[in-house]
C-alpha cells in the first residue's frame, strides 16, 4: 500500500467566513463571559468586541483596510488581543512581532511585508505610520464598516529564512477558520474551559491557543512576560487559576512540575515529543495530544491522542487535510519507507511573500493523481517521515538545514549569513549539539580572517542586535577550517563539540559547607549548571554565560535543593541582571524575618454555638423523617393496594413504582432546597456555627438522602451536579473507586 492518508471529509468545515465573523458568533452566545484574564485584569467577550470595534474604527480613519498589513509590536496583555481583533475587523492582516525581537529585525519584517502601519509602544526610525490605539473599551468611536473577506489574508507569520532574511507566510481567513473548526473537532474545547496562553504572538501556536478558545467561548489566561518564562512558577499559575487546557512544547513539559491538578487536556506541539514527557503527564483523567504542522499549512496538519505504552507518532491528518510520503522524484513511496512528508488540503498557504523562487520549490501543483492524493496544491515540508500501516506518521527530523529548537523553526543558514557579515569572520557554520543535560543547543563555528582577534562576547552581542534571542548561539567556537562533504556542503556532524560548555559530565565539586554564604552557594550552583566555565557574578546569566529558560530552571532547582535557598525564583534571574543583582536580592530576602505569628482564631460566642446546636437538632428530626418516608411510602402503597383491591401482584408493582420514583423526587427536593436555602455558594470567610455555616450544613446533609454512589460514572451525575450549581462540563467523567 502507498504512503497516503486522507483526512475525514467534513464539508461543513469549509465555510465562507472570517475570524471576525467567528468571534462575533461567540460574542452573541457568551457576551458576559470572561474572554481574557491578564494578571487578574479581566474583559468579557462583549467588552473585547467593543474595544476591538473602536480600534478597527481608529485604523479605518487612518486609511487601513483590505489588502493591507499592520505590524503588531506590543507587550503581552489585553491590548495586544484587542489590537489584533481590531486589525482583522478593519479588513487588514496583522503581522505579529515578538516584543523581545530586536528593533532592526522588526524594521526588516515591516519593510519586507510593506506594512501600511504598525502598533507599538516604541517609536521606530521608519517612514511606516505608527497608530495610537484606544486604551480601553470605554472610548466612544463612530461605527466602522467590517470588510474582511474569506480570501483576504488574516495574518502573516515570519519564520527564519536560509538566505539571512526571515520569510513571511500569509494565512487567509478561510484557511485559519477551517483549521479552527478542524482541530476543535478533535480537541473539543468548551465554554467552561480555562486555557493557558503562554506562546509568543509571533509563534503560530499562539493561534492555536487563542482562536480556538475564542471559538469555543473559553477563558484565556494570558501570562505576562516573566510568568511565561518562569518555568518553576508555571505549575503554581496553572493551579491558582484552575487551568484546564495547556498547549506547550514538549521541552517545557519536561522541565515543569507535574502537580498541575486541574489540567484535563494537554496538546504538545512545536517539536518532537518523547516517552518521558508522555509518561510524566498522561493520566487516565487527562487527554494528551501530539500535534504537528508547519506554519505553511496553518498551524497543525496532523494530530494523535497518545497513551502510555503505545508508539509515539504525529498522528493522522485533520479533517479535509491529506498527507503522503514521497521520494525525490515526487513519487509516492510504499508504507514503511522513509521519504519527504507532503501536505495538501484547505490549510496550505498561498506561498511566501516576495519569494517566488522558494514558492516554486515548496508550494507546487500536486503532481499525484487526485484519486490517490486529493488537493490541487502541495506543500513539501522538508521533513523526513515514515507512514505506518494504519496511516499514522513517524517523524524523523529534517531533510535540510532547518532545525527546531524549543518550538521555534530556525534556518541555520540565516544565522550563518549573519555571522559571516560580521567584521573579521571569513566563514561560519552552525549546528545543533547536545549539552550536558541532553538538551539541544545552537553552537556556531567561525573561521577568522588573518590576524583577527577572537572575542566571543562581541560577536554574540552583535548577533543579538539583528537576530531574536532564540537564534543567538549558546557558544561561538573559532576553528581553522570547516569540515566539508565531497559535495562541498558543510559536514555538520564533524563539527567539534566545544568542551568548555558541553562537557559530558558535570565537574566534581566538594559539597557545600554549612557556613557557605549565599554568594558561594550561587557560584557553586552556577559551576554545576555551566561545567568547566569560568563564573563571574558580574556577568549576565543569558547573554554572557549562554543560559536559556531550561538551564535557568535547572539552576534555580539546584539553589533550592543543594543551596538550601527556598526563597529564590526564576523570575529573579530575568528581572535582576547581572547575576550580582540577583544575589543582592536573595541576600536581602533571606535576611527578612517573618512577622510574628498572630493567631486568627477567635473564641466562638456560646450563644451562637447553642443556637446552631438547637437548629441542627430540630433539622435532624425533619431529615430523619424524610429518610423514613423513603422506606414507608412503598410499604404504604403496597398495603393500600393489597387491602383495598386484594391483588398482591398490583400491590408489588405499586411498591416497585413508588420505590423507583422516590430517588428522582428527592433529587428535585434537594435541588430546590439548595437554591432556596443557600443559593449560589460564594467564596468567603464564614464564622463556624453561624447562619451561613448552618445553611451549608443543612444542604450538605440533605444531599445524603440521595444514594449518589449509584450515579457515579454515569452521565446523570454531572447533570445533577450542574443543577446543584457545580461548574462541570457536559462530557465530564465523574466517578470514584476503592482499591483493597
């Protein structure tokens, strides 16, 4: 059989719609539901709709409309989301730019895409118009004319380009709306879900987090800049906000703590997943999905629900997508043979912006018989893959020089071209190498021109001004010449591993003494984190030592476990630079003495205690009476029919019917009692034996009249709990079991 897998055909997902119309549907359904929560600042769907309307009006007043591109270079927050919705409603396409992106690269992208305007808190030296946005949803603006069309571009995401310039991938409204419906068909996010939004706006998994949540009417909890990087605090954030859905790259899941108790669904994507991550996070109550898709095919093309003990694959195509594995002659290979993964379907982009040469190579007319592989246009992913007998795909990395690092697609050639442009560099190569923690790291190699002195930090600083932080190599190594293959291409496998950073084993350090100072503990843990590297607290953890978020999490963990510093936080490294500044913060914090303990217990007044005691006694008599009626009513019915009609058969039938009617009747009594006696339960501090306590106790005790243990594991139980006021999903599985 051939390596072809067709997605389920669902014509209803192929609609003439836009992101603006999808969002409006949700506003109509859930106007007063919270759409966004950013640091406990919230906005409803109706409020977000109004604010984005004002922004759309402002943009149209400034001449922004159909067919135009608008850059978005704003920090995380409510305004970023409102701005993007406003751009879409005005008819333009948004170009998302990470807030930490260097200004030079921002200008490069805005120029490349021919942006008509940009939205930012910073002023760039450019002729491109900067527009000031309405700051809140309270500003009154004239009505605007919503003009986006299904085949208009909705957004353009820029990824790394091999020529040294990033390449822009435009996605139309029709394409992204189809993706939303297709993936929602699998994930089934619902309006009661709380979804974590942690991805950068410039990464297409932001669309997965955001647009599907909007479509479902869920609440997005937007992480601020430090929370998104603070891996050690992310689990606390998830638990505090009772997050139910998490989209994340596997490397982040591997570094996180697993006690995120409220998660019901995890969608891993952006890089290859492994068994360690799956076994760490998958539980019987939690769904775990593994998704795959290039930005060029609209976020995700294939998806698999994973289970412990089964093979990890990137799954099968989403509805209306089609995939195949081909050889260099564009011929479909038999199943089981390795080749290049190709994708067809409604999510395939119309091609890169201003890159006709690359479009001819990557976006081609489908040369395969449409009866075998449907779809007029094909995207060649450049990914090596093998199709299994069931149509699922095994991912085998890249066929070219593109790599994925912590979810970001990186063209090594772009970094090499940037390095080669620096003064004193004759040639350059970049490769992915494993560090001492088995994490992938970018390592650069440079051949210097004659008599040029090597200054690694100078080169890294120069790169940081033109490349995003995730593309700056961890180390830059000078070598005499670059190893090459017979074809003349760089042989990356033969590039040496830099021993000063990538030692196979951590250095053997004597244990810390009990009298070690905080500064000594920090240096000790830094030496373990960066083996065989000279440590200087005047340096920056990231730009000087070459650290990243995963190493930072490792360092903080060492400080807590081996240094005994319980009050350190990952945020401290980001907010206090260089390291000496963080040490000063930790020293101050450790010296702080906690305030003296003051008991908050107040002696309970005797009158309140005895009043509650008397009320509970009377109430118990009523409850005992109700309990007794459950036994006596069937007996009375049996007795009445048997005596009056002298028919034991009818008497038994009457008793059985009454016995079956009692539980639903008492369920209605309990539901009515709950709403009449206590209403909607509100969070708060209520005194023991007080009136609120008594009402709560009464409702709780009344519930015991219902044999709810028989409802466990049935669809009836969630329905009953919802009628009692619990926030439970329609498809929730609620049950309990006893072992032993």
